[in-house]
């Protein structure tokens, strides 16, 4: 089988863990059914993505980006999906809405016996928020939280979550893994890319009525300035054209001229980024400190254990399929 998951240029532990995760759950899956693509951890169920992959086996994926109106059951096999909202969107029996497969890391030997509760309170930003030109160490000091960036090596980030005594997180997989390791968690919205659908899809799968906290919802123009300042300056230094995706500029010399800020313009971009960032760091740190004091979430005892049992039942069926294909049945 081939493997499909979302790949971020800066790294994102919740997606990157796919690369080794399935080897710990399914024996021989990489050698079986070479015309099938395994869809696992991630918000990757969309009409266009599925259409691009021929035969597909879905093991716990979720919807949330792009439309999907049913699936072609002749080429898409669903073992289970992330949550009830995904199941409803694609017309599946609710019994197939188990939960996100990432909770299965708690069954893997490499994550057993971790020193839980020794790592203090941590904050995990969304991968988009983490790319902003901000001093995350300074933000953490203002918040009284240790910042764990989602771009870190997946196994190390997971270990940090397991060892924490509180996880304030804008990364959904920060919450999923915290809940699986029985660490209280607080969901927080900063990024304009925070996806309510996928969060509630997962939360409902573990019977949590979730309240998302807001922390410094940045105005869009400030957000884009901070996010784009480095890329824009880098492109200009290399003499490249750098335009927002929705810019309506005809090609040719006029386009190049439109992107050339000139020396004065370049100084202004740098100055604005330097001016905004320290103030935002202080405000965001204080807001996160407030958020960390709100009532945390944690699914009821036994809920995640039940979902793990149900996933193991589904994986046993997938394993039989793999064994048959490899002639081991």
C-alpha cells in the first residue's frame, strides 16, 4: 500500500507521525495491495483528494477541508473515520465514526512508561501560528507555559505531551494525544486557520462538549503582515516576484514593478514587523496565561479505552485483508 498524508514544508507532528505510526499497528501493510493508498491520520477526506488516489483504504481520517458529498464505495473502503460529523458528511453508518487513530500511540511500547506529569504546563500553537515571525520563548515566559512547536520531531513532541500536566493547544493533535495520555487540555483559537469542524468532529467522538478559548484573535492585516514579511523580503532580495494568491495583476514589467517596494518600502516592512511583534508577544503571552487558568477538558475515564478497543477490532479486519493478499491467511 502507498501512504497518503498532508506534508507541511515546516513540519507538523500530527501529520508526520503517519510515516512510522502504521508500522506499529499493521504488519506487512507496505507490501500488500500496491494499487491501494492508505489514508490515515489527518483531515484529508475531500472529493478532489480521493479522486486523485484510485483505490483507497480509510483508517480514521477526517473531513474538514474542501467539500465531500458521499464516496465511491467501489474504490473507497472505509474501516473507520475520525468522528460523527465526518460520517454524516459522507453518508456512513455512525458506528464507523470511532475516533482519531492517533490515540493508538498509547498502546505502543516506545511511549509506555513515560514520566507523566513531570513536564509542567505546555502550549502547542497551530502549525500556521508557529510560522509567524514571533519570539515563542518570550511568549512562553509571559504565559508561564513552555512552548512546544508542532514542527518538532513527532516522537519528541508526543513525549512532551505525555509528560505534561496541562496542555494548552491550538494544534488538534495536541488535544487528541493529551486526552489519550489522560492529560487535561484546553483548546485555544489564535490562527485564522483554526478549523472548528474538525475539532468538534473529534471532540464529539470522545463525548466531550468542547469550549474553545480565544486568545488574541489577530486582525487579518496584522496576521498577513507577520506571516508574509520574511517571505516577501526574501523574494525581493532574490529578485523574485512575490504576490498574494488573490492578487489581480497582469504579467509583464508592470508586475515586477508592483512587487518592488524599493529600499524605503523594504525598511518600512521590517519596521512594521519589528513594531508589531513585541507588542503581540506580550499580549498573546498574557492571553495564554488567562486561557491556561480556564477549566480544562478531559474525556470520561474509559471512553478512550473503549475507542482503542474498537479501533483494534477494525485493525484486526484490515490485518486479515493484508495477510490474505500476502498469502499468509
